[in-house]
């Protein structure tokens, strides 16, 4: 709290409404506008839709405006690749049991999916952990467009401002390490609506990598320029194809007199003098050039998004071994590992907060038990499960792997603690029957 007060006095002269000036900073407004632009893009408002009409053959022509919503597909693949399979919690039975209960009641598998989705789309997302009316631990995600984290001159995260406007009324929520203040200007005058104790500390910021910003960089910023060119290419090609198809009629020689056909006929013939010719002249349609540019742009898009071509039906495959599958999905594995790293940076802080809130509920976890807690992500990479199980069986039989490690690596098991309990129970029942 002292660091925040120093920041307010240094940059806002100790003003009571310092958060309004903070939100209005040029940097913050530029970042918010960029997030809003990305939301508009994902909603289907693409650059190609601004293409103007033009005159063709003496008439106003409205060009083709083909929109490709491939960005949403790329984002869905990236998120699903890491989190479509539930996260596995491992460690001491006491601590894993407590955290499994929190995860189930708080629907944290869905929360994790939303976190990574927002992080890929906008670069960062903010999570608030709280106790609801029934004393259950839950999380709320704040809209990145409404969030304004505050860092001091030492790059320390010291506060968070949430700002949004409803019916021309501004609402401000100021999160500090100890309190949560709610402000509004309803009625034309700024007023403090309430102050709450902050049991979980500052909201947790999940962000990916950025070379210039603490809040990460959207993956969409790398995809959109390529998609804009793809949309422009396809739209222009469609227009060009129909223009060339029309062609220009060319007649050599002379048409016979009084031999004109009615203009309302859909089909018919043209009567020409002997030796005359009639045909259409048009520019040749270079479909090979189109295919070459399209394939180049599509390949660049897949490379930037770290999506294997086989996942987008761009490559035919058959009879692949486990090693071949890993090679095909090498880029996706790299992207998944990076996203797992970014998720861990936030989830480690979340687990600390959950431990603190569990203590308030009367559930104390010792340092020794807490140190055993870990979690594992399972990539949604296609795999030869039969080959994996056979390898696990061999390792267990030669004594190179314990039963618990075998269960952890088993592709058919998500809850390691529960599965170990069932195995122990079955073993006890078997011994009693004997």
C-alpha cells in the first residue's frame, strides 16, 4: 500500500481521483483501442469489407468481399491443443484432495480455458479469486479492455484499476493489496460507493511474451496481415474471373441485312456473311499464379500460428508412427510448451492464493505437503495409445518405473490421486478375498 501511495504522490500529486487520470493516459487508451479493434475483427469486421465499389463496363460494380474467419480457428486450435484435456494435479493425497475439490466447485478447468483464450487473443487477462456466499473459492476474469494494471518505476505490480461505462455512467474498481474500492460518477459527481477487504491480494495477471510491454502481445497481430492479404487475393480473383469470363465480342466481316435476332432471346445464333467470324476475346486466367500465391500465404499463416498443415486438411497422411506424429506436431508442441509456461506463471500465484483462502476456511496445508503439489498439461496431440501403453508396461515389468509414475503417464487417466486410491482399494479387496 505504501508503494501505491508513493506512486500517487509522484505521478498524480496525491489527487483523490488519481485513477481517472491513470486510465486516461495515452498508453492505456492506445492499448484499450487495440483490444477493441481485435474484438471487432473477431466479430467479422474485416478490412476487406471497406473495399469501395468501382465502374466496370459502364456500370457501378460492387466487388466481392470474402471474409475468412480463420483467426478464430487458429486461436481455438492453440487453446484446445493445451487445455482440451483436463489438467492433472499430483502430489500428496491431502493437498491434491483439497485442490481437486476447489477445482471442481470453481469449475477451474473451464476458467483455465478462458484464460488462455483471452491471453492468445489480447495478450493478457486478469483473474480475481474470491470466496462466494457459500464460502466456495471461485475466480472471475476481468475483460482485458477494462483493465489497467499499475507498475511503479521499479516495474513492480502495485495496483489494478477496472474501468467500464454503462448508460453514460463510469464505474471504477481500484484493487490494492489490502482493499477493493468501488467508485462511480453517477449523478455527475465522483463518489466512493464502498470499500471491501481484499482477502486474495492483487488480481493475478496472465500474459504471454512481449519485447516491449509487461502485458504481452496478441497472437492475432501476427495473423491479421496475412489474412487481410488472403481475403484480398481471393476477392480480387473472384472478381477477375467473372470479368474475364464475360469477354469482349469481336466480329470480322459483315452481318447479313434483315437477319438480326430478337434481343429477348436467351439462346440463339448470329447470321453472318460468308467468310465472317465471331468470337469472344478475353485475358487468360492465370489459375496457377493464384494457386502459388494462395499456397504461400496459407503456409505462412500456418507457420505463424504454429498450426500443423495436417490439422487444417492441407496434407494427406497415412500409417504414421508415434515419432512421425511428433515431427508433424513439433511446432504445436513448441507453442504449447510456451503457453504452458505462461499459464504456470499465473497458476503458481493462484495456488498460493487458494492455500491462503483454504486456511481462512479452516483447512491448513503444511509446507511439506504444499511442496509436493504439482500439475501437468496434456497436449491434444494425436498419439498411438497402444504403443504408449506397451512401453509403460515394459518399463514397469523391468522395474524402471513405479506404479504411481505409470498411472501419471497413462493416457487414459486424468485424476491420478483418485486412480491410485481405486487401485489401493482393489488390492485390499483382492487380499481379503484370498
